[in-house]
C-alpha cells in the first residue's frame, strides 16, 4: 500500500472564533481604569459583543473580501450623465455597517464616550483596518461642525447616528451620514497654506462656490467633506455636501482613485471642484486651520489607536503561532530566544494601547468639565502629536518582526500578515507625517507653557517608582531646558518624550513584569536596536502569557 505524502502536522489552528476585546488584557484594564463604575458593566458587555464579532470567522472573511475586491470608480452612468460614485464590495458595507451600529462614530458629549469608542475602534479595525478611515473622519468632524450651530443641528445627529445609510441623499432624508476630508493639494501636501483652491462668496451669508483640485480626498463616498480653500480673507474651512438640499448632486468630480500600498479596501481619491461646487463656510474667513484643528487632533489620535490595533493583532498572531508550533524539540514560545522576541513585541503593543487609551480618557475629562478639564485639554495638545509621532513609527517594525515569527508562513497572503504589513506605514503618513508631528510639538513647547506643565505633571505622577524611569525624566528635563537648535533634534526629543510618557503610564498601571521590562529596555539602555534583545534576567514568560489569546 502506498504511503501518503500529504499528512499535515505541526501547524497551528487559525486564530478565529475568539473575543478580540476580552482577550486583550491591557485593553480591558484600560477600559476598567478610565470608566466610572456606573459605565463599566454596559461597556464591557457591548465591547465583548463587538470583540466576538470581530474575532469571528464571518467578519474575518468580510475583511479579506473587502481587500481582495477593492473599490471601483464609476464616473458616468450608462447614458453619459456624470455620477462620480465609488462602488464597494458588499463585504465593505457589512463591516462598516457593523462598526457604525456599534457606535464608533458616536463619542462626543457621552459619559465615557471617547474611552468606549476608542476601545471599540481598536477592536473593530483588527478585522479590517481600511474601514477605520470613514469612521475616524466622521467622528472627528463633530468639533468643526459645532463651530457653526446651524450646521451642527443639521449634520451632527446624522454623523453620530448608529445607522449606516449608503445611499446618496440630502442629509435631512438620511438616518445616518458619513463625513470625509479633502485638505491637501499636489503642490503643497502638508503645507496646507500653499493651497490654491479658490472660494468665491455668494450672495447668501456663508455660502460659496469652489474652484480647485484636491490631491487626497479621504472616503470619497461620504455624504459631506471638510475642505480648505482660499477665501478673500485667506485660508478658510468649508463643508461640501455631496447632495444639495433640493436633492441635486453637488459638483464633486472624482478624477481617479489612488492605487495605494495598503488600505486597499478603502477609497482615497483626487477630486475636482469646477467653479460651481457649493460650500458652506465653517468659522471665519482666514481661520481655516484653526477651524479644522479639532478634526485633525481627533484623527491623529485615531492614527495612534489604529497603529495600536495593527500591533495588537500582529502580536496576537505571533504568540498564537509560536504557542502551537513546535521546533527543535518543543513549542517555539518556550524557546528562550523566541520568548524574548515575543515579550519585546508585547511590550511595544501594550505601551501603545495604554497611551492611546489614556489620551481618549483625556478627551472625556476635557469634555465633562471640572477642575481637571483645562489641564487635560492642555495635555492633549502636546501628547497627541507626541503619541502620533512615536506609536505610528513603531508599528511597521513590530508587524515586520511578528511576521517573521511565523517564518515563511507569515510571508504568504493566506496568513493575513502581509495585509497587516502593507497597512502598517499608513498612520505615520496620514494626518501629518513624522516631521510635521515633531515640529508641532516644538511649536507647543515654545508657545503653550500650560501644555508642557500638563505633560510634566503626567509623567511626574510616576516618579519614585523606578530608578531607570527617574533617570530618564531627569535627562528629558535637561533636553527640554535647552531649545536652542531644537528643530534639527526635534525627532530625538519627541521620541524621548513618548518613551518617558509610556513608561510613566506603565509604571503606574501595568503589571510589575511589564513595567520592569519596559523601563529596562526602553529607558534604562539595557536593550538593543532589534526586537528580542531584552535582558534575559527579566520575567519574560509572564509578559508573553499576558499577550496570549485564549481560543
């Protein structure tokens, strides 16, 4: 009888059918920590429901389908009429609808709303990261809408709705709406003051028509967009709806969709305003950057959360694989060197999660008022660009190393790791690349002393608990005391600020094994440039076990 040559053995089971929220100990603890007692039970229940859906085989399949079938642009209908529509695979609508119905565009003004929404965003985007873009833009648009009470009355209820309605209709006829953004232009990029799109005022107060071209338009099938354009008094913020109040289509000409490295389920476009594109002004003329900064800050935090989600999923996959895969006489996760790698990755993931959730809690505290509100707003002004700079930059190295833990299996599309890797640089680029974030921090240091004071208070709460952390604080204070030539060393300074801030949070709230390892490797100089170079004397087994998902 012929021997079989196709016996499959020593392969881990797929990581599906688990609760993405409950299986993330660092995230669960952050939600418990930052929500009041009266909010915790309901939040745990709803987040666990989302977590089970996210980890299900069905939703994972939707994520794969949405990426394997990217959006298509349809500029004209069969009769030659201009329609400018983007068509998505049904899986995209299913996964986006699930997240909208879970409240991921509804945080402002709700008790604990930002913490709950941030945790949900971190969970849901682990199944499919691309749909985080319209969720983020819609959530972040609310502060800008509130500048104009009339616009807020018309658009905020639809933006915060838990109903996903994909049809293009006037906002008054929609149970739910999504919002996008179109700021950058080909000649300026992040330098939005170099924008050339023109806004010509109409007779009605606050109404304009736009002429120009936007190089990047996020989520072009949204119901409205925040846009920057040059009005007579300077750069100004506008709301551009896709459909006007009378039901007619606004002139919103989609020229092409971007062919991107990753984020392939989501559409990004170049759009043209032809001189008849109707827009409603937000804020005063000439104060466009100030008007849109609330949206930018909120989307920057989502970049932090999105990167934390990618890191968490990559680490979960790596630990899962190595727990089941045997090599050289035993499970990979039990091998001292592999355990070192996994523990190092888990540290980076937990530090990102704890920082992102602390900033979400600051949003809640700032909104709820009280004696801490002003300090929390000041903390956000400096800590958000600090976190955006560092966490998004750490994402790609973490995902790359996690992929390597799977060996050749991780390099194969079916593992899901290549999709995570293609996605990993995105959040570092969107909403201002690394230099933009670093220079923003420098600007705050020079002009907003209350923000620096809030930052120092935050890290000061952990002083005295770890000698390596205390030394790192002293070294950081010396750097902050001398801002001469700071632009050339801005990245170095912001990196140190991020590490000290993460260290402060972990020293206060993480298990001792996690805080000890982080301070040793990230603040104490007892770690290398690559992952897997933690001191061997640390309790690495406990760190890895904490990152393991129970299936």
